[in-house]
C-alpha cells in the first residue's frame, strides 16, 4: 500500500483600500518538487498502477473528473459548467502535449472534499466556508484545489471547490457583471494546480496568484503555462525540438533560493519566468531550470522577490509557494541581462551572479490601463493593453520611488510618450505613469516595467499584457471574442468556423462575417445585411452594368429574367464580394437586350 499525502492550493480574494480595488488571488514556470527532486505530476509509470481507474486512464494520459450538476446558480448552471469544460479544453489543446481530460458524469449526493474516495470532484460550496471535514476554511478565497500524492510525488487525486458562499459568479463573456467572478478564469487557474503547477513569477501567467475580477489576463494560457505542460506531459518528440537553460543563482559564491529568473527575447519581450530552488538531495541551493525553449538567442536576468515581512508587495515567496519560498532570499540587487543561445535537444549551462544588498526601491503596485490620469487605482494584477491602443496611461507604485528616475517599458510594439511622477498619491505610495500607444501588429504577450535611477533599478516582470485585437488562442483561425460571446464552451467543435451551430445553412464563419447570430436560425447573413437599393442599369459594349448599394465584405449574386411575370430568375455570373458602399456587377451576356435584374445577398 502506497503512503498518501495531500496538499491544498488556493485562489483568494484581496481587497486593496484606497480606491477599493478587488483582485483575485487565486521551468520557465514554477512546479512542486520532492526532497529528492521529483516533480509533482500525474502518470508516473511505477506508481500510477496504484491510482484508481476512476481517477485516471494512464494508458491515454487522461485525468477523469466529476462535476456538480447544480453549479453555482439555478438559472445559468449549464453555462457555468460549460465554462469549466472550456478551461479543461484550453489545457488539453496545448500543442505538443499529451494530456487529456474526461468528464465522467455528475457527482452523486452532496459534494465534499475527500481525497480518499478515488474521485476527482469539482463543485461550488454554497452553504458554509468550512470544507474538507471542517478542517479548511475557504473564507476570502475564490477557489481551492486539494491534491493527494504518493511519496514519489505522483498525483493520486484532486478535488476543486469554488467559493459560492461569499462571491457571485457568472459565465457570459459579454455580461461584465461588476465585482463578480468569471468562472472560466478561476477554473483555468485551478486546473493548473490540478496538474501540478504552483503560482507563477510572471505577472501575465494564468498561474499568477492574483488577477482582476471578471474578464482578465488569466483567460488565456501564457508561455509559462504551455512550457510546464510540454515539459511534463509531452507529445512524442516535442522536447527534442526544444532546449533547456539551467544553472545556479549565486551571491558571494553561495547559491540563493527564491530568486526570480526572467527569460526574454532579444527585444525584451518576456518568454518565461521561474524561481531558483532550495538545496535538496538532487541539487544545490540556487538551482534553476528553464525547459521547453524554442531554439534561438535570449536575454536572461535575475530579480529579487519582495521581503517576507513586507506589508506592501507585488510578489513574495509565500504567495508563490509558502512551504518552499516563504523564506526566499530577497536582499540582493537585480542583475544585468546576459545573452544565452538555446539549441534544440541540448542543455545550456548559465551561472547567474547577483550582488548582495537591499534594493534602493521596489515596485509594489500597478496602475491599470486608463484613458487619462484622473482615473487612478492601485492593483497587484497585470495591466492589459490591446493592439492599436492609442495614448493610454499605465504605471507603477512604490514607497520612496525616486523622482529623477527613468521610467520605461521592456519589449517591442509599444511607443512611449510622456512620463509623470507623483509622490504620496495613495498614502505613502509614490507613482510613475507613462503614456503609451500599441502598434496594430504588436506581438501579443508579456512585457515588463523598468524603473531605473543610475545603477539602481526595479522591475515589474511581465505585468503588462498585450492582447490581440482579434484573439485566436485556440488557433482555429476564428475570432475568440465572437466564439466566447456566442458559445459558452467556445472551445467545443460546434463553435468552430466551419460548423453550423443553428442549422440554418450558414457556417459560424459566415455568420461572423455578416454579423448575424450563429445560434438563431432566423438570424442569417441575409437578414443581417442592411436593406439596399439597386441604383442603375447601364447597357455598354461589355454588357449590362448593374450598380447597387452594398456593404463591405458582403457577398451578392446578380439574377435576371426577360419577362416580369412567368420567366424564372437566372443567375448571372458568380457571387461578388463588395469592396465599397456601392458595387457594380456586369452581365457580360447582355449588351443590347431588355432584362429585369435583382440582387440577392449570399452566404
């Protein structure tokens, strides 16, 4: 009989005073490791044979789960469950991985945390904040994931509970309900815990301990999240195409644990983030490893976490993993970047040296995107920008920030305008603000803040998210926003571009292009196009030129007949896609004949 251990991972709610901002607290990644260096994950061959077949199917790498049919609300329960299923779909659909999930059915009876019942459960607790036999209190939390594992750190079972006692939840993407929790965002985060991840060190990661309520940056998986899954649940051959960087973070000749390592491309865009580990049987203090890196040239630098006793902080060890990093070394200075070359299927060694000392200043808060500087708030969550944003403001907060610093952003695709310093803007928090514009073709992903005064520097690593104007994180060549608005399980095959969800003869893509409703058979591209008029018919040597009002992108077919009564309408040529507000279609077979014409919109 294998010995069983358990651990809980949580997402919690923090209320920042001042402008009262609600926030969710929920290797190139952060994993959990045993004393002899074994990662915590599913499907280890030696011990998976002891895991119930009700929990996993080890043969095809499938984690099985049961879900509470009641969800959170009576009126929207199916959409809430679909949002959870979408979260699992996102993790399963990561390219280059072999990890699957199966919803077995609904939970029978009253759901409860029980890591000894051979069942992975997901449910909302709506009566009491006490769970797990009253041993744990979810008060102040949004969600907790409890994991059970053997001594070799093979996961055995996981239960997930959402807090339906203190918080309201919603699942409709375009509802934007104030101070309510968006189901998919928290579910996506908790599934990361379920498969073995800890909280991240890059602000825009789904596994960041904190994000804004509602629609937020946790809704799409970051490069960190993808790398973890590719590393520990890889498809055949994928890791042979990727490289690894590993080494130690050293101060005064000794390795230090709890140092943040940031991997950037040569333009300063954040690619990955991890943390140096403590000494155990397999590695020395300060060891780090960044895996699943595409071949190429990168920049690597080191920065400290905030001190364990800091009341105002952006990221400290206890929120990454309390047991492993609450005593992280934080009294050293951020390092300069070093250049590292990564080769496929090879490990590059890079020892990183830092200088001891307390940083002159630190960043402990983020200013979310604002259209002007009268709309100020302070948060620990990343700020979100979108391709094409123009002249908006973002910024950082900290105690005793220097007024003569140089405030910049690291990464490509963002143009900076004016910067402004304000002291004691929120209590004793000083602020630096910067006006920014985002290129239309800026690469989506993570960027960092940099505040520099001579040799002194502070970073907020990956606390800027550049979002695509037309996102497509599931890579189906279809606008994710349209899918999310119209399909709660936007990752399902029925939401795909070539599917016809409402059976009206028009694909979802055709409905998207026309602006019609893909779930309403009475709403079609024909009904969505505004009424239009035929302007003129002119006979020329090349045929009858039919001019009519049109909408850009809409498709039109010309028809004709000789007599107004009795003759059938006949197609003339092929459908034409309009490029302007008026369009001309030429009937080349009619240069001198008298005919009646009509125009129809087409799918």
